[in-house]
C-alpha cells in the first residue's frame, strides 16, 4: 500500500511539472476515449494539438489562437488575484456578458455618429459593467455573508437571460429584418475593434491581455497590495493582524476581476463576435478558471495556459470538421485538464511513500 | 493499601519537542475512591490521562492496572482492560437516539430491545434519568453527558476517567453527577476526576494528586487543605529573584478605559481598564480562554472598540486599524505564531512585511523593498540568535522557539512605545524562553511600556512590575508584584470563587 506524506514546502520543480503532466495525461486518456469511440487516437490528438499550428489549414487557425487566448488571459489575470486571496469569483462569464452589453450599448446609442471618443467610452463602459456585476456578490458577501461562489455563479444565468432579452428586445437591429441580435459593430468603424496587424489575430483585447499580465506580475510581486492578497489567502488571521480589511479585499478582487472580464466581453463584441446575440456568452469566463489554475495563478503560467486552452478550442473545432468528433470534445478535454491538474497537485504538497 | 490499588503509575514521563509534559509522575488510585487530578493549564493533566487511556505512549515509566502490568496500545485496548473515559467534548450524533448512539460505540452491540432495557436499568440504578428512545438533539448538556457516562458504565469499568465533567453542567446537574459518582465509587469503581475547580474537589473528592509544570507536587487529602493552600500548591511557591535594575517607570503611555467587546465566539471583554507607564512591565495572568486573545486583538487594532477606550500618549486609537497603531508606536505579538503572528508559507523576509513595513521603511508608497526586507530579517536573525539558514527560509520550517524569537524580535526591533505580547514563551524551550524574557526586560529598560499576557506565573513574576488577572473577560485591579504572595495570586486568578466558573479545557 502507499500513503501520502505531507511535504514541508512545495518544490518549484513539481509546481512546474504538474501542469505538464496534466496535459500529457489528458492527451493519453483523451486518446483512449477516442479509440473507444472508434476514432484513430493519434490522428485525433494530432488534429487537436498539432494541426492548428502547423497543419495544412494553419494559415486560418493560427490567428485564431490570439483571438481565443486574448479574452482567456485577460479574464484569468483578474481571477488569479482573487483566487490568491481565497475569494472565488466563479461568475466571470456573467461579468463578461454584462461588460459586452454595456460597451455595445454605448456604441449603439452613438450610432451612426463618427467620433474618436466612442471606442474609449465603450472600453470604460465595458469595464464598468463587468465591475458592477462583480460587485453584486462582493456586496452580498460583505453585508450578509453570502457565498460569493454561489452568487457569482448564479448571476451568470441572469446575465445570459439579459443578453437574450437585449438580442430580442432593446438592442435588436432595426434594420435586421427582425432577426434577433444587435447591429454588427464590425461594420461601424468608430466602434469596431479590428485586427491591428492583418492576419495576426491580434486586436485591442490581446494588447489589454498583455498589459493585464504585466500589471498582475507587478502587483503580485512588487506591491503591498499583492502581498496583502497573498497573505489573506495563506493566513487570514495574519492578514487581519497586518491591517488588511477583508471586506475591502473582497470588493477589490471581485471588482477588478469583474472589470477585466467586462473588458474581455467588450473587445469580443466589438471585434470577433461583432454583435450581441442570445448566445453571446461562449464559455470564456468558465474556461478562464481553468487557465488561472493551470497557470498556477502566475502571470507567465497564465500566458502559457491561455495559449494552450485556445489551442484546444481551435483544435477541437478542427477535429469536429475533419474527423467528425463530437462537439463536446473540447469541453471534455478542458474538464479533464482541470481534473488531472488538481489530481497531480497532490504531488506538490505530498510525497508518496510505500507503507512498510 | 497496595492491595486495593486499582491503578498505579510509576515514574511516567513524556517529552514533546521543547516541552517536558510529564516528568517522573507516580501516583495510585484506589478502588472506591474519587481521586482528583489537579493542575493549571499546561501542568500535564491532559498528557497524563491520555497516557492512561492509551492515546499517548509514555517515554518512560510504567503503569499497573489491578496489579497487572498495563501498557495500552490504543483506547480500544484501554477499554478492554477496564479503563473508560468521559471526555469534556461529547461525540454524539444529534439525529440519532440515545440507544443508537450507545450501540455505535460498542464492539458487539446486543439487540436493540435488549440494549434499551439495559440502558434503562442502569440509568435507574445510578439515578441518571434517561430515556433510551430520545433523540440526542433534544437533550440538554447534562443529559448528553449522562449518555456518555452510561456508555462507559455498560463496559463495567474498573477505572473511570472524567475530564472536567462539571464545566458543561448547571449546579443542579453537577449535584446529580456527584451522587452518581459517589454511588459508583461505593460499588468499587475507581474514579479519576480532572478539574481545576477547587471547591468542587474539596467537597467531593477523597484524594487529590497535584501537578505543576509536568511534575508531581504530591497527593493530598483535599479536605484537609483550604482552597488557598491547594491553589498555592497548583501555582507553586517559589519566587525567583529578578534584577529590575535600570527600569524606572516614567510617564503614562497607554491608557485603557471602559474597554468592552461584544460576545462573539470567544470571551467578551468587560469594562477593562488599565494604565501603563513607560519603562514598566504589566503582567496579566489568567487561565487561557478568559479574554487573553480578545484583549490582544483589541489592543493591536484587529478588533476596533468604542471611541475613547484606548489612548496612546493621549491620542485616541480606539477606532484605528493595526497599521495606524503601529505607526503610532503601539506594537503587538499574538500568541499563535503560525497563521497569526507569521505566515508559515512565507519566507522570513516576507514575514517582516506583516508588521514592520512602515516602521522599518520596507514598504514605501506601496512598493515593497525586498532587499530591505531581507536585510531586516537578517538583522532579527542576528540580534535574536534565530537558528535558520537565512531570510529566505519559510517561517513554517523554523522550530517553535526560533520562530517565536523571530516574531518577538521583529516587534522589539521596531522600537515600540508600547509592546503587547501574549504567551511570549509558550511552547518554547528554556534557552529560547530566557532569551525572549531578557529581550523584553531590556526593551522596558530602554523606556518602552510592556504588557505581558501569560499563563506562566513564574514568567509573570519574573518580568512584571505590576500584576493583574484576567478572569471571565474582567481585568482585576493591578497589584505591585513585589511582596505579592502566591496565595494572593491564586485568589486574584479566580481563587476559590473564580476557578469555579473558569470553563476551560485543560
């Protein structure tokens, strides 16, 4: 028999190794799953992890990498702040949707005006919308002790209904032949978030993601705020003793992660998505949770994990088209990644000993 | 006399890292007696009964039960040998009935009807009214304790250990309990009764074995001694001579008036008042759980209090947070090193940032100066002889004594106007304890005012100029330590009356 023995400290080598192990285990188990379903496992793995970057259609799929990774990284940066402090914002998806709606509202209100301030105003509105949606669980937790996990998660479904209402009601395109959905912002120059370099997939959201990564690194490792966040997560009583007020930290972390998710939503609606539709929320807010953990809540890790998760999105779609793999493939893969990561994490905190 | 020994311990010893919990303990419990085990918190009562009940293996010494060698591997073996124990905290399932709970704890429970019949029979025989079909949730604390006692009695124990049984009982329930215990003793069962309620022991116990700091003081007839005398034996009569030279009480630095905290999970502070002068050490004694942690939290700023309750050099800090108070010169070191005074996962350098950020200039305009933090950690390590590889070592990797030296050193080097420490040498080996005490004395000699909260009376007598006791959240009026007798201290700590209401696990 084996038993687990706690380690005195988590070795850095294991902290780096477990995400890689998790990816490998996901490939192996995923391959086994495909084989059981009657697909060629090697071909499937190659289609998901290799072809999007270097395959015959990579010219189309490579830019998609940045398109998908941008919002994931942007959202994950904000989530990582809160997760470090033990504040669990599970509702980034809702904040993403509300941010998009608020940003789009500015554009639609200004339409068809052509002015330089429209896009900056949309950015502000998007961030403010996400912030406000994130502050709801913060206020409920601080005033009534409500679990921010449940409240933020439930608000996702509220946000989805609001998106549907907007698409069918107030924001419906008056020239859209009664189809649900707002005007397409891609076709409205003052509000559009176009590709900055042709065929790179980079839009303002990607720029914002890089800035967010740098800011996260600075706050977490150089600023007293990051120290307080880490202290609150590691030892709440010590944080209080140091002078941290927990309510402030809750408001800050949920507010900032909400604002970043809102920004991601705004860049998406003004760019790749183009319009508010009933199904605007596509799961970035949930996948970003995996990105944050897979990246060890560290900016560099989040960058790599964001790119990897983007790859599974694109690869999964490719596998659907090329091999007729089921649409749930991506979700299964992402779920397995988180599952294996949490499982292998035991190895960073414990060592396995053979029982005498 | 030896013939009637049910239990005998000879030279029992147990050492934990840094603490000699039991040292050469020998005593015997006879059939038919109620034998009290008396001592302060940390005197070694818990370790001793855990040894008898098979939860702790002694390092040396031996035990006999009914004349035969007795060395239980675990509680199950202890129960099989005839030793039963009623814990202070009950382990019962609320949603189940009395009979179901008792059946759960048995190796081979008889059929339910048979068990219910035996429970009813026993409860009638011993005057412990209890209906086997009632749910635990509907029972009072006293009735729940009866379930635990009946559970033990069903095993027909020869030695019954009761851990502070009356702390959860009303006076009426306590009387019923003592009648039961007397009846049990009358039928030949030996009872080992742990408590620090002196009056209770004097009126109900046949003999008392007294422990102090892990050592046996003696076994006495409690009826032949006054509560004062018993308290003196518990607390210890030695007074150490200390050199208080170089310390001159100066102007008042800290004034606390009408300090009360709301009743929460812990003990509420009730109208606490104290005055502290510079260069003075005020010692606060008392059994843990009487408001010590709450007092430290109120002074450190973790719990804000009503305006006008805490003033440092005339400046009202009652509503100020910990960081404002530290900037003003009011520093504190909490009792719990891991997770309160320090973050175990963080390096020593990072742990300096918890309290020394502003006073040492380690954090300026929100930016952390890592080099300065590492340098300050190095300074603490050098000045306080902290045994560690260096400032990058995680705090949790240090031994208790070394981390405590680091925590105290961090605050002492912060040049406080007032320093409040809780249990500064708790769980620390003798060498480190002496170094910490010396550092506190030196700090006072340099003109700081100190409040030392401790359960170690020797420590308080050694350090403090004035002494007061914290009991049930109330602070007694201070008395000069000089000329204070141990009996007076015993009475201040609650004495005959206060001990009775101190509901504290040993």
